[in-house]
């Protein structure tokens, strides 16, 4: 600020602010609002300062013409970083919003994968079993949605029901329409059998972390190939 000394909001020794000076009172709210905003940004970027703060060494001073009617109304327009990183389920939902508008049948597939990720991070003793069941159901639904919506051949309900009595028939049918890795098809067939053992057989099978990781990668590769989703 510049002007006559008598109009400046300094104390008598010019070493600090006279907090009750009319000029300071006029800009007080703007200073507080700006300081609060930047302190929030600073806290949230404390672990990213090397990349998000320190590289930016130049800038421009913006001047304001303060009017009484504007006091406290206009605050520096700088976006405040999120207080937490988005969860995987939120990120993939945001990344596929445009796809949902064009192909709404993909929403449930993406959301199910997000739910599987959420469950996989919970301290549950049977989470591998739950995730495998969810992944396999999502995989089968994905194949059905592809046959119904994304190719020129029309499948009556009776034919869909007949095909889906066997995972091998489903995979063979999809393979005629899109080029998928044979190794992924073999793994998908293997984990479908594992899932059937879990659901239909008397003994309960153990689902290893490695099983979940391998099948997850298979499901992601196939779903990306069929629908161009972003995961």
C-alpha cells in the first residue's frame, strides 16, 4: 500500500500493524480469508512440496482496487487440493463417466470392480473368497453384456440362456467375435471351475492371494478389451 503516512495502518514505530486503524479494518476480512485459504493449501501439500510448490518460482502480483462494497467478498481464486486421495472406486467411476453416458451397461461392471477393490482392503478373513465370487460374477456379466449390446449378431433370450449354461460355451462364442488372449481364456475357465467348487461342492476350497491377483488381471484385461473402460 502506498499513500500519505497518516493514512497508512502502521503503528507509531512503523514496526507493525495498528490493528484498529480504519484502513486495516477495511481490508481485514480479505487478508484473513486469503491467509486461511493459503494455509489450508500449505497443509494439504506438505508431503508434495518438492513437486507441487518449490518448482514454481515466478509469478505476477495482482492489484486490487478496494471498494467498501467489495470488502470480504472477493477471495483469491485458487483451487484447494483435496484433503485425501480419491479411492480407487471413485477414480475409475470418474474416469468412465463419458463411457457410462454412451454405454450405460458398463456402469455396473466398473462399480463392481470398485467394490471388489474396497473389499480386498478390508481386514476380513474370507475376503479372498468374496472377491473371487464378485470378480467371476462381474466377468460373466461382462461377457453377457458384450454379446447382448456390442456386436451385430442378435441373440434371443433362449440362445443366451443356452450359451450361459457353460462357461466354455460362453468363452467360445465371445472368442468368435473378439480377439482375446488364449491364456486369459484358459485362466478364466480355470477360475470359473474354482468358483464352482466354492459354490457347489461339499468341501470349501482355499482362495490364495495369488489366485485373486491373477484373476483380477484377467478380468481387467478382458473388460478393457470388450468395452474400452479405463481401470
